[in-house]
């Protein structure tokens, strides 16, 4: 997928589906996502684009880096993620910013 500006490319819809399916059902995957979003995305089928040099992105400006939760943040509950699924699918299908979508974070 092509990128615009300096952000990473949007996530593939298949990756988004797998990511959200697993975040709403799989406790081990949820722990992995909290600890290492890049590894969780790779497990969900995401492959970083090979055109980082052409786009000017560094390896650090990846979707996994953008989705990595801040220290001390908690992942939203399975039920909250399921309730916000449509919004998350839309957000994750756009070019990523450099922060985790608020719908993935716990409000506690």
C-alpha cells in the first residue's frame, strides 16, 4: 500500500480483521500486543512495506511503532474493543498517526 506524507501505510483489511478478532478473544495475543505491537501485528499477518527508503520512512516509523501503547497504558477490554470494532476498522484502515487509537486503550 502506498503512503502519503510521512506516516506508515494503512493496515491491510485482512490484518485489521485478524488483529481485532484476536484482541477480542485471545488473552496471550492481547498480552503480546501490549508488550510488543510490532510482533503482534506480524503474528496477525502484517508485513512492513519494502519501500521505506523511497517514502523516507525509517524502520522505526512502522505501524507497530505507531500502535505501541505508552508505558502504563492498559488495553481496552475485549468487550470494549468489540463494541468499538467498526470505528477501529475505519481508523486502522487509514494512514497511521504516531499513537495508539484511543479505542484500544482502557478508560480506567
